[in-house]
C-alpha cells in the first residue's frame, strides 16, 4: 500500500502562506488577469551572493523548499522529487531572445543552464549538499501527481524513509501571451474572489511553489497522510469521472460517503467548469465541497496548492469560508479527495486522510 505522512510543508503562493498562516486574511486580487506570488525576504533562506544571479522561479523553489526542510531540520531528505509543467520558462525566454538579439554570438550561458527543467531540484541538492535520488517530472498538468507517485513508490519500496517532493510553476509575460492566443485566459480583468460569477470563457493565470516533507512514519507534528494518487488521460464527462472516482475509492476500501470533503479544481472557465458542476450533482449531499483556484490561479501544478489546503484543513479542522461551497457540519474532517482536470482531458485524484486513520 502506497502512503506517506506529510510532516512539514513550505509554500509560496499568491496568498500569504510562506509564514505558515492558513488563510487568516485571504488576499483579494482586484481587476486581475493573473495572480503573482506573495514572496518572503529570500536572503533569510539563500546566500545573498548567490541570490543576485538567481531567476525568480529558483528563488521561489529554494525558498519554499527551505521553509519545508527547516521545519524538519533534524532530518535530511533521502530523495528530492519535483514536478513542474514549464519549469524555468523565464530563463528559457531570455536565452531564446538573446540568440536573436545577438545573432547567435557572444551568448551568456547562464540563462541556458538555468532554463532546464531539473534546475530547481539540482539547486536544492547543491545548496543542501544532498547526493541522493533526484528526479524532475514535466508531464503538463500531471507533473505534480507524477512526482507524488514517484515519492510514494520510493517510500513503499523501502528505498528511502523520507522524500522532499514539490510542485512549482511561474508566470511570465511571454507564457501569458502565448496561452492567451488559445483563449486560455479570461480576456477581461476580474476580482479573483468573484471568479465563478456568470458564464465566461477563460480563467486567471496563477503560479506557486509548494514542497512537502513526506516520511514513512508519523511524527509529533504530522499534518496529514497521503493515501493514494491516480491520473487518467481521456476526454470524458462527469459520469465517467465518477466511475473512475468510485474505482479509485474502492481500491482503498472506501465509498463516496466516506469522504468528508471534495476539493475541486473549478477555475471559472465555463468550458471546464461544467464537469465539476455536473459531478457535484452526482455526489452525496452529506459531502462538503471546496474550490481553490480563485486563491492561487490556474497553473500546471496547482494541485500542490490544493494538497497544502487539504493538509491544513485536516490538521487544524478549520474550513475557511473563502473556499467552501458546501460546508461540513457536525463531524470531524477525516478524509479529503482532490479532483482536478486540465481542458477536460487530463484528470487527477489525490486522497488525503487525517494522520490518525
């Protein structure tokens, strides 16, 4: 059985999360087409001399991973597994533009070196002098789930006792413009907390970096337990998704009524939201429902933000009003199921449980 305990988290997101707070004062981004991260003072985590040459996504990745590892400072990670959809796209843009601007002459190698997908994982290893297993997954919207699956398998097989696993993606002007040609983003600026009002084409762009310290054994400060992860690739409707969900829960000895809260990746885009809304009608009325992308925006590893949200709800037993569609009342939160899809084709499920189960 694949499972692991979340014993610490470090997250940098468009909400104030890097200080460990849990949506005590949700940030409303007024008239926004994209949400930018609320970032800490990075010199608290990274050598200021090295900081000068680092791209923004490297700062985010090293900052979030440092927060996570510092919370478990008595243990060194046996493995590092990172999921990213586009990785260091800002450095890639700089390198490609420099080729054109300089006519392929006198090019700086730094943007090229920093543009590779495994840069964040490699820099974490070098900064912390970690020489163990190091892997980066770039599977579009499956990137973070692929990293989670790898981490869970490593722990289940006994090769490691703990793993640092993360999901990270950044917003850049070029990325925004290219995806805007596909009508992916909402054409008109919108208040992110009113994202789901009316019928619209497109969503708001987001970004974030979240790292989780997963261990085989529970500790005193354990937040939650990841029990299972699944992805499936096909065009389908809500009834097909429910069938996959039932099978997923069934292999874990559960049914839908055993899930207290469903965290859904609804993003305000009418094209994709229909599946979530239809699925809600098929779920038991006793189940709670929450949304999260109005707080972090849409990006390929946004489920890492959802996992942080689920772990915090299970640990604190608090359900912030800003995320709740249907509340859970009269009982303790024991299990949360995260469901997300990308353009109706790439679907993922993450089952998170209370650490006591």
